[in-house]
C-alpha cells in the first residue's frame, strides 16, 4: 500500500519496514491499535487534535506538497477514555459513573480498573473506564465467550449505552447480553454474595423474559435462576411436572428436582402424585414417547388418578444418609461453584424403576388417543377423540363431549324394565359426533366399526351388530336397539351355546311378529327360553336387544332358518318349541302365525303336521292348574296272576318295521321339501376353491359372481344365466350373499334390477377369489 493512501497518523506513530506501527517502544499490527494505545498513555493536558502528517515508508512524517491543497479530512468517531483510575468494584444500586467522556448510570455490574488483567478466571464483564470508547456505537456480532476488554471502542459504546438504557431491547445481539450476564453470574457463584441474590434473581427473570428465545441463553439463565433461588433462603422450591420435564437432561437428575424432593421428604417423609411424577419425568432413564409429549396434560391427569389408586397415602421413600451436593458450571467458564444442602436427603441415590413403569403404562394407555389427534388435530374436542381416552379420563375436561353424548343415549334407553332403547343408526351416529351418511347408502363395515368403537368406550352395546353375528344390509334409518353394557357388551360369537341361543332368539322374534304385532307376553316368553341356555348377563342383554330390533324391522326369515340348519336335531326341536311358545304367549293363534310355524318346521326338517299337535300341547300345558299334592295310602296287594295279565307285551319285530317305515317317510318328506325350495342337506358342506372360483362357493355360483364382476346384469339376463347353470335365481342371490356375510360381514349383491355387486366390495371379492 502506498504512503499517500495511508490514513493520517500521529507524529508519534512510526511506520516500520515490516509494515507495522511503532509507538513508545511497542509495535502494533494496525494503525487503530497504535492510536488507541497512544490515547491511553498520553499525559494529561496534551491536546488530542494535533495535526497529523502521513507516515512515509521510511517511518518519518512527510510534509504535504506545497502546491497541493489538502482535502478536508474524513470525519471519524472520536475516542475517549476516563483519566480517573479506580479499582474494580461491584455497583449494586444505580450509580453515575464516567465512561468515555460521558456520565452514565449503571447498576448490577462490575466497574473499575482490573487489578490484574491477566488474572484467571478472566473478568469478562468488567467495565474498565481506562479503555477507549467511541462516540458512536455499532451492533457488531461478538465472538464466543465475549469480553468487554476485547471489544472495539464502537462496540463498547453500544454496550454501555444498552446498559444505561435499561437492558431490555430485544434487538440487542445476544453476545452483549452474555457479557452482562457473566457479571451477574460471577457475583453469585464466585463472590458468593447472598446480599445481591434477590436483586440479581429479579434481573435474571427479566432478562429471561426478553432474551429467552435464544436457546443457549435460555439454558444458562435458567441454571443461574435456580442457583439464585438457592441463595435467597427460600424454604420450599415449587416444582411442577411441566417444569420437571423441561429440566430433564438425560444423564443426571437435575439439582432443582433433587432439592425440591429432598425438602418434601424432610417435611413429610413421602411424595404426592405430582412430586413423584416430577421424579419420574426428570430421571436419567426416562424417555417420553409421542403420546406423552402430545397429550402431556392428559398424561398428568391419568398419572394422578392411578397414583392415588396405587399409593393412597403417598409414596414413602426411605431417607438415606447421603445429602445433596452439586456443582455449578458457569457460562463464562474457568471455574466451578460447589453447592451443598447438608440437611436434605438426596433422592438421586434411589431407583425410579417403579415410577418409570407406571409412567410408561400411562403413556401406552394414551396411544390410541394420541394417534387420533395426530391424524385429526382439529377433532380434539369431539366424542370420537374422547372415546379413545382411558376410562379414567372420561369424566375429565376432554371427556365432556363424551359425557353429553352418554346422557342422550341414556335418555333413549330410559329407565324401563326392558333396559333397551330403540333408535336408528343415523341418529346414533349423530349423537356420537360421526358424519352423517346418505339415507339410501348402506353402512359400510368401516363406518360401522367407527360407531361401535365409540359406543364401546361409552359402555353401550347395540344390535344388530355385525361383530357378533350375521345381519342383513343396514341403512342409516335401520332401527338399532341400545343397551348398557360394560365395554360394549362383547361376547364370544363363536361359542356354540351363544350361536344356538342367537338363532333361537331370531326365530322366536320372527314368530312373535309373524301376525304383525308383538306383545309383552311374547317378549317375556323369549326371555324365558333364553334363560335356559345359561348365558352370561352380557349375552342375554345382547340377544334381547336383537329381539327388540327384529320386532321393529323384521329381516327375511329364510336366512335365520338356514342358520338353524347348522344346529343339531335336538337344538332345532328346541328352536321350534321356542317359536311355538312365543306364538302362544299372547293367548291366541292366528293363521299367519300357523303358516310361519309350518314353514319353519319344513325348513328345519321337522314334521310340519306336528305343528298342530305342538300348538295344542302347548296350549294345554299353559292351561294346567295347580292341584293339591297327592296323598299316598297303602292299598291291597295285586295278585301275581293279575300282574302278569296286566303287563304290556312288546313286539320287537313290529317295532323294527315301524322304525323302517318312519325312515322311509322322512326321506319322502325331505324330497318333497327339497322340491318346495327348502335346503336338501341339514348342514351345508364346505366347497373348496378347486370346485369353484371362490372358497366356499360351488362352480355355478362362482360363475355368476364372475359375470357380475364384469358388469351389472339386468334381472332377466341374470335369471336366464342362473337357469343355464341349473340354480334358482333367487336362491343364487341368497347363496352368494350368505357367502359374502361369511367373508366380509355384509351382503355383496343388491337384489334389484339390475343385479349388481356393491361397489366398495368388488376389490375384496377379487382378492378372495385367488388363483383358480
């Protein structure tokens, strides 16, 4: 760089041959450093505005050319320093001091000339009035571990102006805030000034509010706030689960938690629910999964309920001999401060395995609720969300929507003796907060499951319910019978006893409504018959609800009768007797009821002619009156000859002939019933996938289903194809729908014109087909 391009320098500053600046025996890399040193060392009274000449390459000032007119010098910030030297001290209350030629008001900071500028640890925040300060400041970023002595004069100006202005400007670069923070930290932790703890604590909290958005500052100021609280002789340190969660660092139990729990144990010898939760949340081995973080308020509430159940008198913890000790590591570095509480037991020496297991159990209980909120954050206040909460939280704030829905369902059920209430699927979906469905659209399995999950959580069961038996197509206006049952009244639908009882309940209800009217006596008759099966209360309530639903909206009777064919001969006879009992319950028998019973007997493979004798026998049995008990008296002995003459002789040959004739008649009747459309076999045999295209369907019905997968068929075309395949059209539709119920829980074909497969089941049917 040429000499004429150098900035003006004092006559006392000389440029050396290695391009450095020499003044008073010292060399500096920059002219600014040399000028700053010269300003600090000049004697009082020496003018600071002495004209300065450019420094030549030889190191001597060079005079300007006589013919040249010197240009006006570029204005630069003037430097100033205090000539009053003072030893370093702590300014506790507001005090006016001179810095950089100005009088400024400072507080809560160190001020003065360092006794030893090289002392360790370095005094990063000390405001040395002998260091130059510019008249104008600049917000230049500071490096790591900033130090007042290493700031430029312009940076010092900005810093002391910020101090004097109140220290609350959020635009201040965080490095300047840290320089001030280092002084507060040093006063508390290194100088151990308990008198300053109160004001410093208030200042730290104010700084945290303004600058806590910076992660690094937030962490350090929180630690110092905690330390300051220890210095204020505070008797009890309040600790909330939310605060304990924030203090968790993963490798040690935070000191704040140890002190708070130690105080609790010293005072009561046990911990309450929140204190135990703070311990579990901040323990080193604790890792909070998403349900715990997303649903933290619900986690705390569930914890309190379960803690009270497991530890009604609080968690007792044996006080050990170890007391609390710790260290404070300052943000400015260079030293550590020891902390000791000799009167408080240290819980860090005890295991938290039990508490962490309970915390994990509470987290797992919130899994379903958390997943729902993750997918549907806007539905947090709905019944669907509340229904997924653990049962203990159903009465909490998030469960209010659930409580409102429960009250509406209770009103539907009422307090009558029947303990069942009837509504519609559409109305129930509205009550539980589910989206409404088009009135002409069948309820899909996924929509049914959504409603069932909510009702289960509310301890209500309903029928017809596809989860526990075959039902026909359901629409929003289909009647549904509700009943109270813990957990929704789940039953084992695969149980033979329950299956037989369900078929009997269906057929008895159909018999009772066959004349168009069902009365209470008929319902009581069905209930008495169900009692003979030895069912559980949940099974009985569910089947009685099914009877109520059938009486309001009877399904096709043939499906129920076909299901009865899967039962044993004894069970079929039992079902026929129950149906007759339901018919006779109201004291009269109408032609429609007789026709139903005749069709039932034919379908079940029973003698249709026995309907009349069963009706007569049942009526007679109902009319029997109680009589006085018989009195046994001794009589004359019957002679031996008379006894032999009165004995009945059994003709074995004739008995065999009668059995043979009875079997022949049964075969003949079964053939007649088969011609009338009743099933030929008592128990339908399973069809393998090799015989047809679908497991469970024969070749003819598989071909019909394949044809419908291609496109919907007019009813005439479907009937013609069915006849070509040698199956009855109506029976074919029923057979395919029965197969669909087995596979998917609902009918597959719309029995209409045209005949078509329900759209949303087409892909499922294709998957069920597999490879031929």
